[in-house]
C-alpha cells in the first residue's frame, strides 16, 4: 500500500475479544496544527489493549467509542508535519504511545500530548530497532514507576512477581542496574529467561514466601507485584514494610500502586538510551504481521508471554 490515499488500521466495530478485531482500510489521517503523522512500522502489545476494549462499559471508562482502534505502543517514521511543528522533521524515527489506535499504518500524535490525550512521540536513538522501540512505552514507564515507589539500592534483595512478563523484563533489569539482587517469580518455563536477565527464578503459587526465605535468608528489602496480589502477600509474610511494596495490577489497602502514567519525565529517553547502549535488553517473545492480529492478541491474553509481543506493519 502506498500510504498516500488509504491506510490499514486494526479496528473494532463491536467491543469484545480478539475475534472482534478487523484490519480495515481507512483514509490516511492528516496531521493538524501541532501534530505529526507517523508511518508506523511496529506496534507493541500490552494487556491494557485488550482489557480496555473487552466490553463497551470498560471502553467508555477509557473514553473509547466505536469504531475504535487498537493498541497503544508504536514506532515508526515521521511522514507529515502539521503547522507549527519545529520539534520533528519528516524522516525522523520516533516511538511512543497513542491510546488504542497504534496498530495502524499511520498514527497522528500531538507533539505536546500524552499517551492518553493526543498521543506522544519520542526520538528513536540510533542503535535501537523499531520492533524494540515499539515495545518500550507502557511497560518501560510502568516498570520505572514501580521502581520509583520501592527505590531498590545496591544492598537490597528485591522480589518481583511476574518477572518475565512485559513489565517484568524491564523491572528486573532496572533493579539490577540499580545494583539490587533480584528474585523473580515465574513458572518453570520462565526460569532460564529470568536468569538471562539477571534474576534468580522462584516459582509463584502457594508457599512462595517459604521459597523466597530459603533463597534469601538475610531477608527481602522491597517487592513489586506485577501480576496480582500474591507477591504483595508473600512480601508481607517476609516482613517487607508496606512502603517498600508496590503493585501494578491490583489495589491493596496500605500499598502504594504504581502507574506508568506517573513515570518521571525523561523516563523513556533514559530507557531507550540504555537499550541503545546495550545495557538493557527487550526480549521480543514473538512478532506477527498485522493480518494475524487476532492470533497475536490471543497469545498475549494467555498471560504466559516472556517479554513483548509486537505487530509488524
Ligand atoms: N498500572 C499500570 O500502569 C500498568 C501498566 C502495564 C501493565 N499493567 C498490568 O500489569 C500486569 C502485567 O503486565 P505485563 O505487560 O507484564 O503482562 P504480561 O506480559 O502478560 O505478563 C505475563 C507474565 O505473567 C506471568 N504470570 C502468569 N500467571 C502468573 C501468576 N499466577 N503469578 C505470577 N505471574 C504470573 C507469566 O509468567 P509465566 O509465563 O512464567 O507463567 C508471564 O511472564 C497486567 O495485568 C497489566 O494489565 C498495569
């Protein structure tokens, strides 16, 4: 497709599961004042993509209505500038987020926007390929926000629940870069991948606190639950103070939740720089052509992905 007149976009005409997703031909969107248009080459998936669009009521809470796009993280190349844009030039490589409309040949984003409002773009550093860049925004910001809550340091042993997932792979490595020892929960199938990231694997499920105690008899200083509440519970059993425990996927009384939207300014530039320098790795579990969007989302929904799932456009 030339990209001049028509553009592909993954859309819902009714909210629901992956079976409701369709690849549609749509008019190429045009950049307005203060906006850029990006020719998207890769879009990283996150659980929030299918959670937000699972039914009309949930979608409405995120301000989404039909027909609705899909996916939030993207990377690509600027191919049109709106009036007044000085920050980017045509041909610049960029990555970022645009809430529930990123799996498309073209996405228009506000130069001064946020993921939730107008979309946002960051320059892709040399040395960072587009698939990898498309996997950074939501997961990288969320991991950084979680680290900011529990503040791991060189003398700390940190317990991370769901350490091999999309957010986990960033959280493990950021904690390691901060000098911490990391114990990460996962199934048997995650163990090798966790070791490769610098974490010591431990099985999740009943008896987690005992297994962690055996690995770290000196105690655990901080914990991040990236799946539910089991890691929070285990951390409390291990005597970790509530102020050094956080959760990203559940609300727990007394625990400060972490949210990617609250990541410190400059977080993505820092993470992209670490990846470009080879100091942080982003495992891509699998990539799919856009035509296979339903299969890609099914895989993600299984919740046993190691790293990120990416759509090629
Ligand atoms: N608050 C925020 O801003 C924010 C942002 C992003 C994500 N989230 C939420 O955070 C959660 C994680 O996101 P993600 O992108 O990392 O998801 P993900 O990639 O789907 O996570 C997959 C990982 O979860 C692990 N897992 C599956 N069942 C588990 C269990 N019972 N206990 C512990 N781990 C288990 C899997 O490990 P095995 O394969 O080894 O089983 C797998 O590595 C999602 O619920 C997401 O909606 C919140």
